[in-house]
């Protein structure tokens, strides 16, 4: 059977580097070799993270040169070519094969480290997919916008879907599954919604409620009352905070009696941990509870006069620290007030009780305006005293609260102290009186909220109690602030209870799965947080027990409390002294991290209960509602009894609620807040990471790795690791038998894997070992795969080009013929069409000629101004060439610059044809101006052709710009050498620009076998270049008479492929053309490139100029260097 171990709590520092290390290490194959697979990984030690720590991680690729001690990485995201080294411990695996948008469950990823989880959530969030499974959790990220995915149509889709497994993650999917389990198994269910303020808990809860209510048919009074309770609870329990405009400041547990046919039938609500202190004090930029502003803004004149309402900025409770924050952007408090009153009607609240509620709210606000002064009385120098206007305000608020004004004032200003069996009465200090005023306001508001919830429960509760029910818990996640006090301790203890329940649920589910598959459960060994729970709230020697003992002592102080907690509990390993201030602070090692608490104010907050004399005044109210609010509250005069303190009351309520939840089957929704700005599509990685820890999402994924962490159906396992036994995987054999054969052949220890009835079970180390074996097997097969792939691509692309090329030539010829016919009027066009067309052409030509003349005149004037400068003979000739073709540039949309090209063109004209110079440039892979000039004898034509080619290097170069340049170059080639030339421009690194005579096929560009990867190729040695050059020249002699350059290129390509395929891999392309290759400089960065120019005159003995042959060979595989 499975056994438990005591918990060990994770450290708080650098958590993203400590979690999941055991299944996240990168293990590259073939380190330091040319065959190394370019594995992707995450690291927090990249230059990008150093420059911007909010990135947390960068996606990188492992490069050659890595060793077991140091990895050489190149950054992919953000992209950077800079290489850097990191330790293996700083590297985490990346999911290269998974589609993060298609994968809906984080737990099914191959790697589930922190970086992978963050990457998946971010990718889905930015693609407007706010829901992701981390089974059994649903992770919901607040989109801060309406995605339109909570409408009635969406509800109907999830209600009518064949099964939940066929639907995307959604709160409706959770609601449907919970409702199905409720009815199918007749067992109570609970949906636990948790998250920090602003994460969307309230909205998620309302959507689940709407799903349940959608099944209702006809009039359902109880369901209407339950749904009307939402505006009520939000008005009295929610407030604007810095982090959330509609933050729930209380927790609630709701029980619903449901039916898939009739919707919500009955219900009950339990509220707890209301933040009462918000009534009397708010942080700057925050508000008190919504209902107070709704009342002050929405009341009509009659109500304002009856309730003695003042302007909103005249209430001390609303203005003391908030800085005058009275409004919320996009929220209309007046309309919300009307909605609240409609909710009162829907829940059946009588109109006189509604008036009482508003009167009590007005009295609670007004009593805060009472100013208490100090006066010497009965030997006390700072005795409390209220006179004049403040006394009138106190009595006015008492009448609004329906209590005796004199008795209220007397008990605020005077106190009773029990000594033995006697009660002694004396004045309070002015600070104590001020505290009593605030205490009355807080407790009256708290009890009013509780009374409204009780009234709602009377309306919606089932007459005979609940049988099976649907529970809904809306609770904060772990809270970790700069200053953590008693409120945070109570919230975090609640989450520790829920975490313990969550761990029990996880392993109960795991145990059921193992038993159903016939797998022994001895492998399930887990830890829980029982030690933390016992240290915090055990019956003795716990934090709660010490707090209560100190509160009941005679000389209680916060410093004494802190010292006793550390002294008594410090040896257990859960409580530690603070490193910053041991006098008043201590640290608790919670499940998620170490959290520091300040004891400053602990005792006062824990003793924040109303004095007996004030309770008696409120209970004696003549108003029924006020009397019912304090009915059942018993306080002993002058003394605080054990069990009556705030922490004790809270712990009783918590244990009762947890007891109810443990009797149900739970479903978990974790809500995340992606940023603090509340804007859509903004992602703050550190903030999300903190929530992944505080909501135990990462721990849930970690728990799933215990025991046999990898579990997949047989077919999926065989498909995933098919390369280990390719023959068996492709056979028709039973998938279970194939899986068994693969595992046995792998050599894994038998205790590392198991076969169930439908699944393969692997431990984490075994899964990593199989991944490593498969990678090595694939690497060994890589050369064969590349060879076959290259051959197939070459044959396939050649066939496609041969099939398409004649059609393209015919289409182009037809278009040009039609253009010629239009020019000469040979087409049978409608009357007047040809004349109008020719007139338009003539007019356009005249406009171009006019603009050209104007430009020439401007240039002539400029030259005259510079006439004092004597131009050299060479510059004059160059200017003539430039002037000749400026009009061509203008017609084609190319801008001519004086400093553009004619100085270098002049160098071309001056350069002599010398074979040694040509050979020198070939060896240097430099651009050969001489051979370029040989190809185009006309200086003007040569200039203009190269003017177009040079335009390719101007940036930015749009697609339209590129097309225009190609068209211009093709037209010039047609005009000089005959029609039907093609210009091929490929903007990738492997191919450049060339001209090809398509009609006679005198040119071949073979683009087959292009393959890209990250290998670093060797440079071709000088001897190899010389050998291939000789082979090219000999091959040329066989084809020069027939001028079959296609056959020549294929012959040379076969020679190269046969000689070098094995040693370097990849395939070779060969380009042959008459004339020098026009884009030589595009290839100079290619490691496996060589160029040979053969002057035909050398072989036939002619001395007159003739065209040379350019042969360009380059390996199709590109390089990263």
C-alpha cells in the first residue's frame, strides 16, 4: 500500500531553478561532433534575461562544442547570434515537438518544467485561449476583455457535447463534469475557485452559476433569488483595490441543490473572513465596500433627507486615507444601486427591512465622524470626552442605528472592568473610545452582512435539508505581501487546509488508476503538509494556541507573542526567526515558500470583539432587524473567554467548512492574473510565476510525477518511440505486444516500467532514458534520411519544372505577341478603341519626354555653374554614358545618382583583359569586373544591366520593387540578345540572381535537394578546388561543340555528388551559362562554393574576343556561419 512521509517545504529563494530539476535536465547526444542534434532548451542565464530579468527564461539551442561541464548556447527567442556558455544545471528542456495551442493539458507535455509551463500558458493566453488544464486543475487566466465565450450558445455547446473529453478546457466543462458526477454517482461535489485579487474568481463563479441555472424551465422563484444574491454579495462584500476594481473581500461557500433538467432548486451560503477593517480605513487609491458609494450616489432626495445622508467627501471613514477615491472607471454606482434594490425584491426582502438596512448603513458611516477629545477626569489625564457637534453626530448616528443615544455614548466613553466578583466602572482613554467607535461600526456592518446572508438562506434553503449537493468555494490563494499580518496568516492557514485536501485527492485518484490498470501501488510514496498544519493550528504548542494564551494573559504584548512563538516552535523546522527583525517578526515555512509575518497588531486584531456593554445596547434596539443581527451573541462582562477570540472563531468555522468539503468530490479552478495594469494581451512573467507557486499549480504537476509519472495508451507509446523498433512499430501486431517488445529491447530495469491493461507506465528516469535512446537512433539514421530526401526532392522538383516551364514560355510569348499586335493595330477591336489607346500611349510618351527635357535642362544649368571645373577625358566619357541611360532609369522608376555607379564603370572600361588577373579573382572569390565586361561589349548596355543588378542591394527591397527590377533586366536582355530570357531571383541564402536563356535551354539552375540545418560545414580545400576545376574543364571539352550546357551541368553535378556526398552530406547544384555569372558576390559567404571561368579561346586557339563560360557549383546545404 501507499505510505505517507512527513512534508519538506520548498525554499523561497530562486524557486524556478529548484522545482522539477529531476525531470528537466538536458542530455544532448554526440557533444562536440558535427552530428550533434540542435536541441532546444530554456535557460535563465542568457544575455537577454540579464538585460531584462522579467523575461525569466530565454529559448536557446545547443551548439557544437558543448561538453558535459559547459553547454554552448545560441539564443533563439529573443533572437541573437551571440554564443554563450552556461552550466548544465542552468538549462531546462524545451518542448520542440508539441503544439502549445493544440495541447490543452500541461500535464501531457513531454517536459513540464517551470519554463515550459510559463511558455505554454503565455502562448495560449496571447492567442485568446484563457483556459488550460493541469489535471485535475483548470487554470483560468483573466483576459481583461470580453472574449465572447460565456454566452448562452457556449453553454448550450458544452451541455450538448457528446462528452467532456471532446471539448476544450472551460469553466463550463468543469461545471458539466461536476453535475454529471453528482447525478451519476449520487455524491456531493465541490468546485473550489481560488486565486489572488483580480484574477477573475468572482466572474468564474458567476459563470458556473449561469451554467447551472441555464437548465431551468419556466418560473423558478428560488433560482431567481439565488442569482439575485450575487449583486447583494458583491455590493456588501466587494470593494475597489489597487489590484482589482471588484475585489471580493470575503470568502464564501455555497451549497446548491441541482438538477440537469430543472436547474438550481435550493441553496445555502456561508460567508467568512470579511475584511471589516476596510470599512473604517482604506489604502490610497482604494474604496470601501461598494454598497456605501451606491447608497450615497443612488439615493433620491426623499431618501437622503430621511437617512441624513451627507456629501460623499464629508465622511471620515471614506476619506481618512483613501485620498478621495470615490469612483471606478466604467462603473455606474447609481445603476448598481437600482440593481441592488431589485435584488432585495427578488429575494423577498420586505420594503421596511430594506429601509432599515439603508438606515443602518447611514448610521455606520456617520458614527465615524464623531471626534473624541481628551480631558482630565478621575485622575486620568487623557480621559475620553465628546461634546458639542461631535456629541450631536454620535446621537444622530445612534438614532439611525435604532439604539438609545445616551446609552451608546455612555458605553463608548466609559468601561467596565471585572475584579473578582465585582465590576468596576471608569472612563476610557480617548484612544480607547475612538477604538470603540470603530469597533461598533465594524461589528454592526459585519453582522448586517451576516443577517442579509441568513435572510437569503431562509428564502432559498431546502425544507428538509440537503441530500447531495453542489458546493462552490470562492477563496483567496496564498497571500504573500511585504507586510503580512493576522489576516494573511488566517488566509494562508485556510490554503494549507485546502492543500492537504488537494494532496489527498491527487493520491486517491492515482491509487484508483493504479488499481484499475492492475499496477502495484507500492510505488506511490508522497509527502503532505501535516507537520505545517500541526505547528500552525494544533490543539497545543501551535501558533494559534500561543496567540490565545498571550491574549488571555495580564501583560500581553506583540513582542512577547513573537518571542514565545519562535522560542517554543523554532525547533520543529516550520517556524524560524526573522532575519530582518527578530523582535516583532517570525517566518513560517509554508507549502509554497517561506513567509514572514509581523506580530505588530496581532493581539489587537485577535481581540477585536465588541464589549459586552455595547453588545447589550445593540441587542436592546427597538428595531427587529438590529435585534436579530446580535441575537445569540454572548460576551462575558469585563473578560475575554477562551475560544471567543477571532482566531478561535475562525478556526471553528474553517474546520466545519473543511469537514463539509472532505465529504464531497472536489473540482479545482485556479484563476491567474497576468498583469497588474489590468490590460488585455499583456504578460508579466514574474507575476504569473509567483501565482503558479501560490496556487500550488506547479506542485500539482510535481505530484503527478511521483511513481509512474509517464502513462500513455499503448498506441500512443508505440507512435512516440517508434524509432526504437521501427519494424515492429510499422507492423500490424498488437500494440501491447509491440510496446512490451520495445521496452524489453531497451534494456531498462523492470522496476522502472510496467504494463497496465490499457496503458504503459514509466518512471520519470525511464522516460528520459527512452527519449535519449530514440535521439541517438535518429542521429545514426540521419545521413541515410538526408540522402534519400535530397534525391527525392531533386527528382520531384525537376519533374515539376519540366512540366511547367513550356507553359510559362508559351504564356509569356502570347502576352508579348498580343502587346505587339495592339501596338500595330492588328487586333480586331471595337471602333475607336485602338485610336484612343494609341492616343493615350502617345500622350504618355510626350509627357515623359517633356519631363526628360526639363530634367536635362536643369542638369545643363547645373553643369554650366560648375563649368569652371575642368573635367578629365575619362569623366566626360562616363558622363556621356550616364546621360544616355538616365531616361531609361526614369521610365522604369529607378533613381539615378551621380555618385552611384559611373566612377566604377569607368574602371571597368579601363581594365584590360588579363588571364592572370581573372584567375586571381577566382581564387579570392571576388567580383570579376573584367569577365563581366567581356559578356556585354556595349558599355551602355553593360552599365544599365548592372545598374539594375545593383538595385537589388538597396534596402528596403519590397516584393513590388524586386519584380520591377527583374522586369527591367529581362527587357534589356531581350533587347540585346534576343527574346525569351528569364531572370531568376531567389531571396534565400542558397540562391541568388542569374539570367537564363529559356528558349534554347542554354542555362540550368538545379534547385533540387535544398536542405537547411545547423551543421557547421568544412571549407573546401585548395586541392579540391583545383581538382574540380580540372574536371570541369575536361568535361567542357566534351560539350563545347554541341553547346549542350544542360548535359554539361548534370554531368558535373553527378561527379560532385558522387565524390563528396559521403564526407560532407547534402547535394550539389550546378549553374552553367554563356558569359560570366552576374551575381558572383552573392556566393562569397558560402563555405562550399567555387567558381571556374573557362575562356573558350584557350581551347580553339582564337585570339579574338569571345564569350567565356562561367561554371558555378555550390552545395545546396546552407550554413549558419
